[in-house]
C-alpha cells in the first residue's frame, strides 16, 4: 500500500497526538520510506538480514548512516519486524 490513497488513510487514522504515525508507517510506508528501506536492506550483510530481529540500536544506526537513510525511520521498521517475528513465533 505504499503511496496509495488507502495507505494514506491508514496513516492518518493511526496518528497520535503529536502527529506521528509509526503504526501507520509500518502498515503503509510512503514511496520515499519504502525506497529508503530497500536501500538500507540492500547494504545489509547476509548475517544482518538473518538476524535483523536481534540488531542493536548501534547496528541499526550504522546501517542507516551507511545507506544514507533516516535512522529513526529505519529503526521503526527494524523494531516492527522484530515484534512481528516474535509474535509469529509464539
């Protein structure tokens, strides 16, 4: 749903009182966020990809910096992935 009207509606629905929409971001990234996420994942090593759910904040920051993407955005996606992975294992 990246970049489509329904995705924007989801993001709007999940905004908090500060105007952020981290939950909506996970469900429907913007095209720019999706491209940044792809760029960050593309530079990850096979070990980082396999263990993405266990990356430290420092590792996430280094990957984001090396990929030239917003570290907060990348962190939201990595944390969302880790939570989803944990939930599907239980």
